């Protein structure tokens, strides 16, 4: 069998037997049949296969001789559709089917494709399907984000708590995160961009900017109250005084990400979701920080108003 396979390999596929040098270049010298014979089954059937025999000079069994049989005497020819290359992985045959997904996210496409295959395709025993490529990378990245995102948010809250030394104010500043996330999700929905890994990274970056705006305002309000200003006046003056810094922070981040949000060249599929999340989240968090955060501060510190007034009166006495 190996002899027959070798002859077929040389005749049809070709085999390198030497190398040809032209100056500093070299080329493989391949031996195979001409194209007109390789594409003609009747011609292939007549390929001679050498078979050793033991014959003596008088015709009896004796010395070593070669006789030839046509390939049709040793093999059966059949035309059928099959793979032009057999790939293996972990010792098992593998067939790879590729597809380019456009206009939708890979996750929903794979979910729909898996449902169609399970419903309409019946795989023989010993066969199975697995999904790889960018979908496999997305799965691994999603698992990492499931750990990184909660860890990042937890560290942000810990830093806020150590900064203020008070749970209420740390929680107040941290409310900027859900405000920002709402704007990021809305921006993705308005632009028709699916939630992806790059968008998840954008949410992490957005959380830091949103917390920074709240930190600027709450810190100034706390300073005014420590100087003896009444809570209502401190909130009003703090909101007015810190309006420009908060707007400048939001404007710088938004304008900086604007080219990425409008990108259409190479890498735009990664840049657009990230920039869209950051811009939309900053706009919503800035508006909510300037309007909602002072109200929340007033509600959270309502019980401290009487104590502050008493302290001011004692200091004046």
C-alpha cells in the first residue's frame, strides 16, 4: 500500500527531489505528471506500479525481477467531494469553517448560529462543534472583565472612603458611577453599537472620570462647611464655584475622545465603542453631578444641619 501511495503522491501531488540554484536564489525541483494527465482519470488508471517478482532464467522462481501493473488493477477510482487538506488537533481530524460578521456583535451571532445548528443539523456520532477565533477571545476577555470591573469599582470606593473618612460622602461621590454608566449605555444604543469588550474597558475609564467630578464638588462643599458656612449656602456656593472645573474636565475628556468616536479606518471597531461610552457617560454624569449630587448631599446631611448650627452658635459665643 505504501508503494502505491508513494506513486500517486509523486504523480498527482508532486515530490521535491532536488534544488535548483540561480545565483543566490534556490528553488525546489518537483517531479510530477503534466497537468493534462493529472486531470484525466483514464490516464491515471494506466500509471504503472512496479511489483518485484522472483523468476529464474528458465521461468521458474529465482532471481529478482520487476513487473508492472497498471494502477487500475490495484485501486478503485471514484470521484467525490472532500477536503483538499486534512487538519488535526489533539490527534483528531478538524474541519475549520470561517465567517466574517458585519453589522452585528459576535456574541448574538454565535448564539443564533448555535441554535440553528442544534435545531437543523444532526452530527454523526463522534463529531462535535467548537467556536473559536474572535468569539473565543471575547469569552476569555469577558471572564477577565468579570473580575477586573468589580475589583476596579471596589478600589475606587476604598480610595474615596480613605479620602473622606466617612461612608456617606464616599457613597455620594460613588453615585457618579451609575450616572455615568447610564449615559454610556444610552450612547451605545443611540449609535447602534453593540456592547463589546472595548466598551467594557470604556466603562472602567468612565468610572474614574465620573468619580473625579463628584470628588471636586463634594470636597469643596466639605471645606465650606468646615469653615462654618451653613449647609444650604455651602451646597449652593460649592455648586456655583465648581461648575467651571467640572465642565472643563468633562469637555477635555469628551473632545479628546471625539476623533475615536468618529473613526472609520483600521481599528475603528475597537475605538468607536470605547469613545462612545466615555463621551456619553461623561455628558450624563456631568449633568447629573451638577444637578443631582447637591440634592443628594442635602438629603444625606439633613441630620447634621442642627448640629452644625449649634456649633456655629457656640463658636460665636
